[in-house]
C-alpha cells in the first residue's frame, strides 16, 4: 500500500495549510481558526483514505492521488457552453452560478423574495450573525470533510428565515480550468422554523485532458417545522473527480427530501450523505439513481441517524452498471436506544448490464431500540428474459427493448420528483446516456 509520504498531494495540502494559516488569522474569528486547526490535525493524522479503511474498501482512489493538482484556481470566466449544459429547460427558478465553487453575486430570474438571504461563504464567515455556523465543525474520521474544513475559502451560504419560497433555487456548479486543480467548495444552508425551500443542484465540467478534483462539503440545518427538497444532478465530464459530502441536521417535525442522480461521465463520484434526525417527529426521504459507464466509479455512502423517537425514514437507491463501470452502495440506518417508535426502510436495487461491470452493495441496520419497524434489502440482477420476450414479440429490436426496460427500472426514482421540469430533464438525461448501443 502507498504511504502518505509517497503521495505528493498529501505534502502539498499540508504545505498549503501552513502557508494560509498566517493570512487567515488576520481575517477570521478565533473559533473558526480553532476549527480549521483541529480539522487539519485530524486530516494530517488520517491522511487520504485507502482500501484499508472500512468506508473505502470498495473505492480505491490511489490512481487519482498520483496526479498533480494546483490548489488555487484563480479567476475564471463563466463558460457559456457549460452554463447551457447546467441549465434545466423550462424550470422557473432563481439561478445561481458557481464557477469552481465561487459565486459572482448575480441571481438570474429576478430578485430573491423576502426571507431568503444568499451570501458568499467568504463573506458569511466574517459576518457575526453567521460565523458560529462554521466554528462547530467536527467531522470525526471523515478524511475529506476534515480536509475541506481546513482549506475551504468560498462557497454558498443560504439563510432562509421563515419564508415559503415557491420558485426553486437552482445552483449550477461549473468546473473549468487551464491546469489540473483541487478545489474545496464549502456550503452552509440554514432553514429557520416554518420555512420551506426547494434547491436543485446541477454539476457539469469541461471536457478534455485536464483533471479537476472537487472536494465539496455541504452542511444543512433544518429547524423545527421546516422543509427542504434537495435535488442533485451530477453530469460532469470524465476529467472531474468528485467527493461530495452532505450532512443534514434535522430538528423537530422537519422534513428533508433528497434526490441524487449520477450520470455517466466523471471518472470518480463519491457521495457521502448523512441525515441526522436529532429531534422527535422528523421525516427523511433519500432517493438515488446512478448510471455508470466506461471505467467510471460511482460510490454512494448514506447514513440515516435516528437519535430520537417517533421518526420516519425511507431510502431507495437504484443503479444501472454498463461496460467496465463499478458501483458501490453502502447505506446504514442507525437507531439509538432512545429512538423508540422508529420507522426506517432501506432498499438498493441494481441492474448489471455488462459482464465486466461490478457492484458492491452493503445495506446495514444497527438498532439499539426495541420498539421499531425497520427493514433493508439489496438486489442485483440482469434483464428479465420474460419481459424481453414480451417486448420483442411486439416488434421491438433487442437493443431498443433493453433501453426501454432500463428507463422503466429508473422510473421508481424519477417519479418521486415533484417538479415536472426537473423530472423531464432527468428522464431526458437517462435516455441520452442509455442509447441502444449501450444496452
């Protein structure tokens, strides 16, 4: 196994933190500087993960660590062609564009309604109203979350104060550069009591030989009686390596709906999604669909942490594996002793199209309460011969019939989307990425 000393990137990020520490001490609060230092020491002790680590045993990132990356992106104009790819046709929304994790302050689609405030993270950390949100960062043994906390410089801060926003906020993440880059976008979203918001994220990147590694961290707080619908559509090109960590803190009677769609393209996609149900009578729904092709590696790690009684969670992830791709699903439901009357359900279904594709599925339940209803399951299969025969008997070619079955397999997830424009866009992406010559 490669040691951290043999990874030039490890030494580079260590040196980068040492260089930034002096600059940050003059600009940020003492609490944030303390949090950064603690996270850096944790990362330095952990290093980058390897297959020796339980959470990474199916996801070998060693070959990506051998590449060279610059840690400063510099100023980059918004590429029009990438923005077109990131835009969802027919979606009435407030659109915000981040280029390499940085927002220029413009909102497309009209002024934001009263009750929603959006800032650059670079400004929010220096605002006394919001600085404390960044000072409480504790990420345990999460390698990349600690790295992000140590090195982040910018991202998007959303503060929702009791408003019910009918139009969604569309965040377009564009990644582009003139050299290999490693970026640390940091996002913080706060939904105050009785607020409601829908956020749609799309991720695209430039095509070509350049490599960009996005180590993104999103921290979400959903307060009492608040609701957040959160859609992530990942359609980056092959040069992107994406590690995406999202932690959601739910308070009493809150609702969080997450929909994560990963399309063929980026060579590495690791989604770490943690929903922490910290107070009673909370509700959580996690839906995911991943389509992998080529030599792509898509890893979805989820944690639903039931801490208090009378909470409900439902999780459904589906995967379609093509060509030489690799899929990983590790979903854990943790029920604490105090979390009586918990209802928690989890299911992972996979369709493996190619003989060279692989899937590692590991659903988990860890339950310490005795009055609960919990279930989990996993399936891995290929096409139903009966269904294929039925379609071919009605005049469809084999490849067309297989493509139709793939779309039907994905429907259980896409139908959960509440916005027709978003649902139509996702369905079109599925049809585009599953042409008949793949099937």
